[in-house]
């Protein structure tokens, strides 16, 4: 998972890539010229000044992030002239990221960008493969830094492996900055394969720019661009050595590059109804003011939608998200399956998301220590630490003395994983603050059912007395297991799973606890004279009454995790203990359910052929209910998942390019169960 960092040498006072034999910033400062070349060539000033206030975003995609100089120059101009209500979405791929300290040194050579570089460096992600989405500059720019091979990364964010559907029902990239190292030094960045992927994410309004092409290579680059469907526009040369290119996408792709590698029923996640690009004046209503609903509300409000939240409680965060202390729970794996990849990306995303809350004094970013509990898990921990070597800011394998120092407790485990960026938060306060800070109204009502009326193309929501509570253009169900109640979503296989946490009084031996410690269960550092310790799993139990045996179970779990911790929790009286019980919404594959709601009966009919042949090749697309979405199934990790799934859902609703790989989106897709069940003849 850790990715190899760029190998940089300083030559003549400038950073030089030993792998690509080229300067990141040339000693003659011609690189600075390139940065402004891009701005001129793209005519960004005129385009951005003229952007309509209704335009929610502008998307730039770049093939080599390097030291982020193009990103910073574009952001600088954007912040100065673009409408304040629009967001610059900047996707950039980088296979060999520059180490943070080196990046700071390089960027110090651009003093005019100082403020912007300081913020970039502060939020620069750990060197872990995958997509890191970072909101910068008061949310006016979203950087999607894709650590990995450019072709693989851009292919992974397209809608379909079939290039014809790469940006189906979705906005294209507006401008491509082709700025990898020169073609002689890094041919992969100019390959026909990558340019075909670039073409697939473009439409007739897309332009591609390059400012640094060697005379000798200009013909090859022009030819490859033309083969991919771009028309080269005449531009003036920018010096005797380097040439610049501007190309407009024509939509006509070279025959050989029209790859169709769709296999089986991989198109089920696409909506067969062609949808016009959504507009920001549309109204979105979310049922459910837990952490899933509130993070979704904010992600949509930031994209300009008019958002309202409805809940059966008068205040947000009163059910699953109502605990006073919940932890951002780390669960990594030495394997590369989708579940651990989603867990990893969600953890990285949510730790960035909650940083301002922690900085503002809510909860505590005290770090989390995960203890193995048995030899098999200890072996996994060692493999995990090897896979994440070089990512010590995110996870470190620590041994007993350090475990005791860091945790402040005398622990017996010989090893543990330490996550310095994680901590605990009060989820109900987070929910309330999210709505308040973004001015999102909460309507108090218990929704019994809803239906879509063709006459006005809106969803109409009713309470148990058949009163119309509200009507809306777009509806999001974020009611956790409450989705079982609605006719449109009750096919989803979710389980209402009770859990109880115990409030343990602070003892003489536990008062020194400095970090969260978790294993079979978890315990937090003292807060308001208590430690939160949890949690139990009680299937088939539907009461929120506290149970003594569950308090005992919580304490026992900590003893199983570590005998030293067990000793520190001796002599607690479970009969006098306080706590809280509520319900999780779990799924069979432990992943959340996020995305558009399928039309169950028509999908069953359309994809019935999968019962006969699970591998049948088909270009069939799915049938989805108009403007109905769901975000639920957070299981035991709502705090980590919710900000991440909210962001995904907001990009889907606003038809933007998401910052998640396609296989991860499909793994959380609401239609996955029905496709799986058809293939296994369970339906
Ligand atoms: C004991 C316990 C301990 C936990 N500890 C942790 C932890 O440490 N870390 C962690 O990440 N996760 C933890 N979890 C899990 C976490 O709490 C959940 O994953 C998360 O709260 C789910 O958020 P949600 O928004 O999906 O659901 P909820 O918070 O349950 O929100 C759903 C909302 O929908 C509303 N609603 C439902 N139906 C209707 C309707 N018909 N009309 C109107 N409103 C409706 C409800 O009132 C509720 O407010 C714990 C869970 C439990 C039970």
C-alpha cells in the first residue's frame, strides 16, 4: 500500500529527479514560465471570470502532480477570479510522490505562492496508494491526489471499463494538463493508452494543454493526441527548445482505441435512463439526521444544492449516532480486497474531515492503539506494518515499552499498531454542528412512506397520519435500518444490531490512559470522569434498556484483548454502571450501502439472464428510481465511513467525477446484492 517516494537530488540548487533525469524546477526558472504558460494557454482568466454563478464546479485533470506547481498556480488564479460559489476540482496522478519535507523545500522556491503551499503541505497525504481527496482554501478547491500509475488511476475513476461509457451521465473533465516529465524521459505519460483514457473522460468542450514538449518529440505527441481524437490548435512556440500544444477534443476517436473490454454484467451500476446534468437549484431532502445523513447534507450543500434534513427526533444524532464518545476505528488488513481498501481510504478521509473538529476542541485526536489479542492477528499486524512502511504518520508497529509509554498503561501485549491521526468524537454534537454551520434546516417528522409523482417529478413524503410532510426533487434515505420500512428500499438485506457501551468510572490505574486502546472492544481516555468502553453485539434484541451482562461483557472483552488492561479494570461493579444502548445497521458483506436505489422488480427482469449464466456477457444497464438515493449500512464504523460515503453520494448526485475507484463504488452499490443473488440463483 505504501508507494515509492520520488528520489530527488539537489543539483545547482534545484530539485532533480534521478529516475526521470529531469528537473522538477529547472535552475534557469523556466519551469515557472511553464506554470504561467498553462494559465495563458488554457485562457483560464477569461474562462473563470466569465463562469456563471450557477456553475458548481470546474474540473482540471493533470497527468503528473510533481511538486504541485501547476496545481498551486491554478488555485491561485481560481481563488482570485472565479465565483466564490464554485469549486475547482483538481485531479492529479502521481506514481512517485515527493516526500513532504522535500516538497516544503521545493515550494519554498515559489515565495509568491507561500500561503497556498503552506496549506497544501499541511494537508499533504501520507504516501499510501489510492485517491486522496483534500478540501483546501476554505473549500474553494478540492484536490484529488491519485497516488498510482496515471493510466490505471484515470481508468479507475471512469464510469465503466467500456471507454464509450467512461463519463456516461456524468460531467467530463474540462481541461487536461499534460505535464509529466518529457516524453523521452517518461514515455508512459504520453502513451496512446493513457491518451485514449484521457479522451474517454473528455467531451467536445474539453481541451488538453502541454507546455513543455521537446522539439524532437512534438510530432509523436501530436500524433498520439490526434489518434485519441484531439484536434491540435495552432499555438506560438514558447522558445527555441520547448513547444506548447493546445488540443480540442473532437469526439472522434481512432478506431483502434475504441476499446470495449466490458465483460459480464459490469454495466448494471449505470442508469439506463440518460439524465440531464443536475442543476444546483434542485432541492435535496435527506431522511435521517445521524452521522450518515448530516455528512451527506453538508457534502450536498457545499455543491450548492438546497438541502433539508428530516428526522423523527427534534435534534440530530439521537439514535445510532447518539453516543457521547465514538472512535474513528482502524481496521486494516494485509490483503488487498475491496473491504480493507475501503476501510483504509475511509479512515484517511475521515481523519482529515474531523481534524477541524479536533482542532476546535471537540473530542480528542489522542491516537488509537490496536492490540492483536492473538498470534494470528499479531502476524497480520507485522505484515500490515511492512506494507505501510514509510507511512509512520498514519500507522506504526510499536513494541511493549513504547506501547506502555504511548498508552500510559501497563499493557502486557508485546506489539500493537499505533494510529496517531485517529481519536474519538461525540457524534451527536458533530451531527448538530454540521447542520448548524451550514445552515441546513432540520424538520421534525416521522416519515412513514414516500412516492414519486410523475406530474411534478418530485418525491412526496408522508407521515403515519397520511399528512404530506414535504416534497422534494431529490430524496436521500439515511435512516440506517429504518430503510426496511420503505417499499422502495425494503429489499436491501440490512440487520438491526443492538450494541451497548459502558461508562467506566476512572480508576487509579486507568486515569493515566492517554490513547484509545482497542482489540475485541475499545476503551477511551477519561472524559467527564468516565471511560467509554464498548461495545456488545446482540442480534435479535430490540430494547435500549441497559443490561448488566453487557457491561460485564464489555469489561471482559478488554481483559481478553490485554491482560494488563484487564488488571487495570479489576473490581468494577457492573450493577451500578451507566452506559447507552442503541442499534447499528449492518450488512452481510460489512460494507455500507451507497448510491442510487434500483427499481428492484425491473432489474430482476432485466438481469434474469444471470440466473442461467452468471458470467453472461451483456451491455445491459440498470434501471434506477428517479432521483432516489440511499446512504446506510454503516455497521460499527459509522464515524469512519460516513464522511467518505457522503462525499461519494454527493458526487453521484451532482454527476461529478468521484474520487473513488469504480470497483470500490460498485462494492458499496445498492444494486450489488440483487446482482449477486441472481448470479447465485438465490432470487
Ligand atoms: C453501542 C454502539 C457503539 C458504537 N461505537 C462506535 C464507534 O466507536 N465508532 C464508530 O464509528 N461507530 C460506532 N458505532 C456505530 C455507529 O454508531 C453507527 O455506524 C452510526 O451511528 C450510523 O449512523 P447513521 O446515520 O447511519 O444511523 P443513525 O445515527 O441511527 O441515524 C439514522 C437516523 O434516521 C432517523 N430515522 C430513521 N427512520 C426514520 C423515519 N422513518 N423518519 C424520520 N427519521 C427516521 C433516526 O431517528 C436517526 O436519527 C456504535 C454503535 C453502537 C450501537
